[in-house]
C-alpha cells in the first residue's frame, strides 16, 4: 500500500495543470479500487461542494440530478464532513440510523452504481469546509487503511490544486478590480503570472522599465494587494474560472 501511495502522490505532485491533476487523482483512486471522486476546497455548502467541485469525475447527469432533484439535502456523509469535520465510511447495505431524506439519497447512489465509499475532511478556510469523497461500484468491504489512504491522496491533491490556483475563488470585488486594469496593465499582469521580471516584461511589451514599474504599482493598488505573487494568484484564478 505504501508503494502505491508514494506513486500516486508523486504523480499528483508533478501535475502541470488541471487536466494533469485530474488524471493523476483518477488513476490514483482506481489503483485503490475506487471509481468516482470529488475534491472540494473551501466551499460554503454541500451543493456548492459537489456541483462546483474543485475536481471531480462525476457525470453531468449525476451533477444535474444532485442539484435539481435536491439530493444534496440527504447527503449524509458530506454532512459529517461539513458539520463535524470527521471522516465517514458508508455502504449501501447499511441503512441504520438514516432518515427518509438520507434513505432516498442512498437509493439515488445505488441507481448511480455507487455502492460504497467514504469522505474525509481536509484543511479549510474559516466559514468553509473542504474534503475528498470517493466511491466504488464493488460491494465488498473497504480495505483496512482506506480512510488514511484517502486522506493522504486528498491532501496531496488539494495542495497541488492550491498551487495551480484551483482552490481560490475570485470575489465579485476581485473580478471588478481586474476589469478596472487597462489593457496594458492586464498584459503586464499576465506576464507577472508567468514569473517574468520587470526587465523581461519591458522587453516583451515594448515599454521602458520605468513604465513597467509604474504599471505594476497601479496593478497592486487596484487589486488591493501588496505583492506580485498575490496579484498573480488573482489573475490565475480568474483565468481558470473563465475556462
């Protein structure tokens, strides 16, 4: 198991973009016998966590029904993660203690060929919750160490997602601030996000270095941040949300 975990986390760590991370997480889950996964970072409610997940291989039909048929109201294992911050293991054969809403949700999972799974909490910002939920079609008992393995994979995936700018949400104010930048400033910010220095940017966009310094100062002021790294993060997150 340890060798597999090392291989999975190594693949996650070297992912270069969202698609690469998706493929690494999906392959990692499959290596432990799980078919589906949902990674959600800093979400405010269960519906947002699943329908607007940071990363998931859930089908569009599942996401549609989860939202429009209000299955999220009975999502008992995300309740445990969101309200109590503790892992939960579930099996479709175990219905003890479930209320009517939760039983209906369980039937929905069975119809979607999800027979068992687990969800683990991850680090999160105040007022939000994060987690990693995985499921499988097999009806056998989950292997020993599944919760620990899922926690390790989930933490690795979230750390990489944060590095790729996938976990943050640009607020309405942040989006408006980006729109307030001039075309030149947006171009400068894009190169900042690529790690270019003021000298590099001056050469690329055809300005002198003094002009670039002025635009950088204005970018930081308009975005309400104090560092180039913060400005670059806002730019990357806004770009990811557009795509």
